[in-house]
């Protein structure tokens, strides 16, 4: 992406407690619930924490929040959500907040930037994602970026597909 940005370019910035109203509003959106039905993000507490293994990012277009990206290091993440994994991985959660912002290319821009952030660390070998098995739109979206299916796995109550993007396949 060039340094000169149009009005429709997505900017990722660190999330703060000031973003709480947006995140709480988006948590009530039907498409957000459908993609993540069983998680409680505990925004009020999590937005105040800045562990070294996580980045929480707001996506904005022309200064207007439109989405959220979380990047974690699953090896160090404190709940061990991903189970036993090796070092030098990252995992991404991403969503568009308001349904009117879907289908405008914002998710594509957000994902490109999130992947680039992950691979800024030269030690990172690959990125994991875990869309719901039923979320075929998200699965197609991730496959367009080069993510490859690894396995079907239950995370709590959620039936998910684990996908991985290896560094050597990014940008090819």
C-alpha cells in the first residue's frame, strides 16, 4: 500500500478503552454474533490490558471505526486457547462491525495489514485462524489469502476449521 492514501483506505490503530462503545455495539450485530456466537470478549477489562503477546487494533476509514483485529502469539497467550503450539506463530481474529461496511473491500485491506504486521517479525513462520465450520464466506475469504486447511477442531462449543498461512506463501 502506498504512503498516499485515499479516503477509503483502512487504517489500523491500537484499540483503547475509548473504543468500548463501538465494540459493545458491534457485539450485538447479527453477523458478528453469527461468526463468534460463544465468546465473551470482556471488553471493559481487556481493553485496559496490554500483554506483550497481543495486539488489539481498530480499523478506521476516514476516522470512522469500521472493524476490529486481534493478533496474538498463541504460544504465550495466557488461556492457551490454541492448545500446545510451537513458538513463532501468530493468530488473527478479524471482523467488520456494521453490516453496511461489509462487501466494500475493507476486510481485505484489514487482513492484508494484519498479515503484514504478523510477518514484520522475521521469526514468525505462520499465522493461524479458526473460522466456524459453518462460516463458508469467511473460509473462502481466508483461502483467497493463501490460508490452507489444517484440521477441523472444537474450541469450546464452536465447531471450527483451523487454517494456516505459512510465510513462504504470503505475497506469492
